[in-house]
């Protein structure tokens, strides 16, 4: 197989995770803090940008080698979103003291 080398597999893939997620991108192996992780660089549909995520190999259900064309065509599916709304950053409040939305430092809903 042309995508294999001494350090492992690299290439365009469909990466399926145990959490029922399917990602399309370029897979490689990286070491972080002495542990091996899978790195997937995923194209997004926003002007050629990409998103990179790292996963533990134990989180993987399946890796299906594919082509660059398929990975690019599936870019809209690569829009990682927070699992829950509370993970989103709070909306910025204005710093204008005359505004109804003004919130002083240290004050807020929590």
C-alpha cells in the first residue's frame, strides 16, 4: 500500500470514531507528551481552511483509506461543533457605560 511507511499510515481517510462521528481528512500519527495520537487535518467549506483534531487510537472504530477528491467533496461534513451550548463562548457585551447591555468586570450571570 503506497500510504504506509515505517512510522505508520498517512493519507486521505474516512475516520470513524466510537462516538458515532465520521470525519474526512488527511490522517497522520503524532506524539504528544510521550503518547501516540492520530492527527486528522480536515478541509472545511470555508475558503480552503482546515481544522485539525487529535484523537487517541482507542477512540477509533474504523479507518478507511480514500482519495483526496472524496475528502474534498465531503468538506461540508467537517464542521466540528460543540456538543452542548454551554461550551460556546459568551456573547461579547458592550463596554459603553451608557448602553443597556453594559456589564462591569466581575458581574455576570454566574
